[in-house]
């Protein structure tokens, strides 16, 4: 919720909010993995998997923001490799389904 205090009035801060959220999620994942606050290993695996999914969603949100915004017009092709925001969105949807399937496999087995 700390990320909500970042103002989005300027064009660069719209992307800044996603970058800060990704960095905070990565920091939390590192603290979670090192401190091991759960007694059962299954709970730790589930918490780490959920946080890893959250980090992936923030990274994919950055991809969509780069491809959708007019301010970053040529950045989509140069950095991500997609010609349009539609291609990036289709990639995000496919990757989300794959991540959810893998997380279910981790939790169930």
C-alpha cells in the first residue's frame, strides 16, 4: 500500500509506481525466504510462490505500460519485442495462465 502514495501526475511516475512495487516485492520475497517464518515447509513454499507470482504480475504490468503508452512509443519494440500493446497483452494472458498452472502444481505436489 506504500506504492499508492507515489503521485501519478507526471508521465514517468506512472511507470515508477510499477518499478517500485516490483522492487518492494522482490525485497519482501528475499526477507521471507531468509527468515522462514512458517513452521511447515508447505506454507513457506506457498507464500514464496504467491509472492513470486505477484512480482511477475508487476513486471508484466510494466511491459503493458511500456507498450500501451504513447510516451514510450518505440520502447515496446526495442525493449520487449512486441509491435503493439495487443501482442504484449496476449503474451501477458498466456504467461499468467502458465504461471497459475505451475503454481497449482507446486502447491498440490
